[in-house]
């Protein structure tokens, strides 16, 4: 049965699409328009009671939260497509470590920048210059740590592309694009090389092509 991905044009669902392409899993997409409030429809809330994206249906199995979905598919199809978890328990530990770093340290300040610089007019958020400044400073400190890490290994968890790298793709594409702060990546030699590498992967380019038909905001 074909996997259904609800989203998919927004950033977090794109994580799932990239993962499925890397794992060579067949899927179909179901558009959910946040601006029209479709995420608050009763039928959708039966799938995702918090009204967030993404959600997947894999047969009779429903799962939400993008990073949980990534882990699910990477494990279910471990021996199909790209190995996104690592070959040893030590590799897997590092993948999970850096995936948590992305979720807990990288994503929060970047998400603030996205909300205040990209989406404030659409979601009724009052643009706050103090929040923008503080978020940029926090993100810069995280990126300095990334620069050090990536001076020692090609990817975050080692010398192999993994969920830890994949999870950065959608929101970092906002940072270097419509958020207008590409210098935060480009001014760091090793971070810049890493970004050029992961953002040119065929799986990401295919994901962007899939999402074009939905005319997302960014």
C-alpha cells in the first residue's frame, strides 16, 4: 500500500519526502492548506490532534511529528535505499545525537527567524526585531559549533549522509533563501561545503519539484 504524506509543501513535511525518496519508498501526497485552516478540520484532527504537519499513513498505521516519522521509515526500510541510520551502534548514537541537536538547538532560533521574517504577515505574528536579533545570535553560536564539527567529518554524524543532515534541509533552505541570511552559512567554510553537498542531493531536488505544484509560500 502506498504511503500517504499529508502536507507536503511546508518545511517539516519536506523532511519526510526527502527520507522516502532516499529510501526508495513509493508515496503520494495530500495537500493541507494551513492558510485556509484545513489543519483544523475535524477529519484532519482525527489524524493529528494538534493540527500540525506532517502526518503519514502507512496502511492502517498513522504517525505524526516529522523526526519520529524519519526514524520510523529509516528503520523500517533500513536495508533499502540509502542507509540513514549508520552501520554500527556508535554511528546510530551519533546520528540520534545530532538529530536532537537539530531539534533542540538549531531549529528553535531558525524557526523564530522564519516566522518573523517570512510568515509574520500571513499568520498574524507581529514582527519583533528583538526576537530576530536574539535568534540570529543564538543560531550563529550553533553554527560555530557545526563549523568545528564539520571541519573533522564530512557530515554531522561522520562520513556518511544521515537523518541528522537530512533534517536540516527544509528550514536551512529558508535561511539561505527567503529569510535572506545566506551569509550565516556561506561565511563558514565547512558549513558552506556541507550545505552545498546536502542541498544538491537528488532526493532534495526531487522534493522541491514535487512541492512546486502546490504553490507554497516558500
